[in-house]
């Protein structure tokens, strides 16, 4: 959910995280992240032959997890690839600045902003994301953004029952952090 909020800021959003989560609640978006229920629908349509990708498992054992995924799609070995971050997320400071600056720019998330996003041949779009998501910004200050603890606890409680059911599936190795 942290990444969902950060993506909202990337797209020009400006609400505080508490207000944004309340909006998701009002529009019944949060229930769409009950993955056990989602997999029931996937299985109805496609059957049980699918690969469930769990990001935390990739981070824990990148080489073996990636090889298992590639084997599933018929590739026998891991090709050479770069591990340089391409689209690094906002950190704490970038998120705070983006939320404040985004109020002033017209975007889909903020159609009432005062300034249109300008395009430059040399720099691309001139708006907060361009300046906040660059190497200089991360070099100055980068601490990964996480949701406030009370929101994290509320989300853990919301998804706990569904995650327990999900963890009991044969093809799922759900990290323990989702089960408490």
C-alpha cells in the first residue's frame, strides 16, 4: 500500500496519506487487494496453472526465484541483465515535498492546480516528479517511505484472514509478515 500512495504522489496527488486511504476506503478499493479472493476468480477463468509472483520472495533469494519464474515460462537459464535501479520510488523527503508542490500543478489527480505541467525538449516534463525522482535528489536524502504504523496495523488486520487462507494454498509461500 505504501507503493500505491507513492504512485499517487508520482501522478500529481497531494492528499495526506490518511485522507488518501480514507478515499480508497470510501470507493471500496482496499477490498480489491484481498489476493486469496482474487486468485479464486483467476482459477475460475484460467484454472490452477499460474505462477504467483511474491516480491519479497524474489528479494530474499533473487537468483533461484527468478530461475523458477523463467522455468515456468519455458526459459532454462537467467540471461544477463543489469541490476541498476531504473524507477526508484520516492523516499520520505521526496514524498513530503511532492505532496506540498503537487497542490500547485494541474494533473489528473489535481485538475484545480494553478500551473500547467510544461514540456521541455531538453528536460521533458517540468513538474515536481522530474526534480524529485533523480539521482541528485536521492543523493541528498533517501530514506524509504513507509505508511504510518497505525495505518499499517489497520491494513494488517484488514487482510489477515484472507492472507491466512492464501498461505494455505499449495503454490503459495507467503512471507510471515503477512500472517500476523
